[in-house]
């Protein structure tokens, strides 16, 4: 018994007439009659009895009809699920994130993604940047979000957002009363360098000072911006941080715009394994591009 036989049997049962069933199935009557007879021979029972108006189901036919409809529904469901999975509309999407992106941009992006793909299960992991490449290569994550620049040939990236810098200060700092603060005003401040000097964000911050001919007084180097903000709130110095840190309202800390540096940004990227065919990843990257383009307009 195959699906075509069941489809034809259901049509005859529902129409109660072989001629009408044949028309519904877009086939001629004789082949349909032979298929029904072959099905009855295969099962060893009569499924229909002839009447003056057509055919009626036997008790065996009634039982088969109920099961045949259930099988057809399951096949339709399986077909729909397979097609939706092939389009990235269902499944599980594992994502890694580290640092300050989780304070605003990543949640906003994922919210935009789930509004388009509501049946995809999102699982967010806190994955340290030193472990993110391995997570992608081992399939434990399809994409990760961070601020470093990839230097591996098999890792691709997509810009998510460009955030302007803010100056983070302790509320009792002499500059806290300023509406905006220039790099020159930070020359004598103890600088908390988020991301450390060798990281992409650290290099950008140091470059802003050195472009003004200033060698900053680096008091501390930490690996993430959230720890950086915590140290500023504790009075260890000042820091240049991305604007999303304004969502981290720690006591004793204030944020001020960085003056005269309209082209200075801290970028957040989405990283993924090149050649990854998953339609779930393609859907995420499409969402990233729409999210970025709206923000940059």
C-alpha cells in the first residue's frame, strides 16, 4: 500500500462514485477502478459495494478511511515541516554573545528576528571570545556576536551596528558637570581600557588619543566593557565605552558624549562559519542586514 493508493481510495470514498473520483484526480475511470481492485486484493477484503448510484464503503472500508485520512494528515504535516525547515522557518538557532552587545543591540536584533521567524527556537549562550571560533567550528553555535576583528580564513562577519563612543566617569569626577568631553580633557585622567590594548576596541581607543598627540595614562586593562563600567563606578578612572552601556545603570557612574569625534565608532559584528549552509543562519544574516541598514539610514 502506497500513498497514491490511499489518495485514490480516499477520493472514491468521499465522492461515492468512481467517475466523479476519477475526475477529481484528473485521471480516467478504468485505471482508477483497477487500482481500487488491486488495493482490495492486496488487503484481502472488499472496501466498496456497488450501488445504483455508485459505491458505498464496507465496514472494512470505513475502518481504512479513518486511518487513511490520518496518514494523509501526517504526510501533509511532515511535508510542511520539511519545507519550512528548508526555508529556515523552524528549528533551533544557537547563538553566542559576549560583552556589552547583550545590553541592547543583540536583544533588539533577536527580537526583530523572532518577529519574522516566530517558530524558530532561539538559544542564547554566553561564550567567551576566546572560545567563539571553536563553538562555530564544532557546531555548538551558528553565529556569535562580539567586537573583535576575525583573523581566520574560515570565519565570516557581518556588521551589525556602529555605536558612538561615550565617556564614562565617576559622578564626582571634575568633568562630570560637562555636557560633552573631548579627548584632550582626558589627557590627565586614569584610563580604564576596556578590551585591553591588543583588542580591536582597545586599539581604537588608544588611536583616538594618539591622533591628538596624547599618550593616555592607562591605569587598568580589562577584557570587557561591563567590567570596565564597574571599575569606573568604583572610582578607578574614566573609560571610553559604546553607547549601549547607557543601559547599564550602575551607581555613581555618569556618561557624557565624546566631543569632536563624530566618526569614531565601536562596531559590533555577527561572526559565522563561511560555507555554513543552514537556512537558519541565512535568515539571521538577512535580519542582521535589515537591522543594520535601518540603523544607518
